[in-house]
């Protein structure tokens, strides 16, 4: 199974980003847009693991907590690595100081299970689209210039989630396997 750990988006933020994607799609050939229902904030990409590792992963994640919920703001649009050679369209995330700590704690909790640690610094963002090629990107880059500081909403997240990613010809399908409270003492609910 292919797994990742993530925060979900509130419905109002998801709807605002769905509206943005709908406006930008006509200006973007050679771009594969993320389905709004699949938008999430990745805290840790685990990758492929044997089914036997699922319970130890859930047990390790159940021990990860922060002293307070995560505060998030969703604002701005940009490109990785840059506008001249874009590969990804993203929306920025402002977060409380405990978000990078939460991601680092998740990474550390999973390392003893043989899950490779992150080598890059955690940078919270939402991937909105991936470019298939460099062709015909100018119209999209120009459209994004007018929306660089657009505000998409805010959230206060009290849970993080373990997802399975199924890759299908029609696109990725994400299945939530379990949820974990960010603040210790809250009840976790497996889905």
C-alpha cells in the first residue's frame, strides 16, 4: 500500500480553491490539475509499505501530539521551482509555529519503522497542479500574476490523518485509514 500523512482542508477553503482551479483550467494546456476533493496538506509521504506495517504505523502516529491545534491561513499562488520553468502550481499556507514541529515529530516517530526520514525542510503548501510539459505555460503564468496574493480562507485543525493513495488511470484516489488528535487527550477516530 502507498501511504501518506496529511491535514484536510475545511469545506470553504476547498470550495474557494475549486473556484480558482475552474478559472485557471481554460488558460492551461499541458497541466494536470488536482481534483479539489483530493487537496490536502502533506505532512509526511510514507510511500509503499507492506500491509503488515499498517498497524505499527498507526501505533506510532497515535503517539504524536502538539500542545495546541494547528492554525492555518491559505493565501497566494506560485510555481515550483519558478515562473520561468514551472513544474507545479501551488497555493501558500501560513501556519502556526507548531506545524513544522508536528511534521518533524511524525517523521521521527516513523523512522524506527524503517521509513526514510525527510532530507528537505518542511514547507507547507497545497499542490494545485503539475505541468506535463513546458509548452503553453505563459497564459497560465500571466493569469496567476493577477492572483498572487489572493486569500482562500483559514482553518484550525485538531486532527491529522493517515491516507492510502491508490493510483488509477483516472487519477489518484485517497482513502482515509485513520485520524489522530493533534492535542493529547482528544479521542482519535479510525475511518
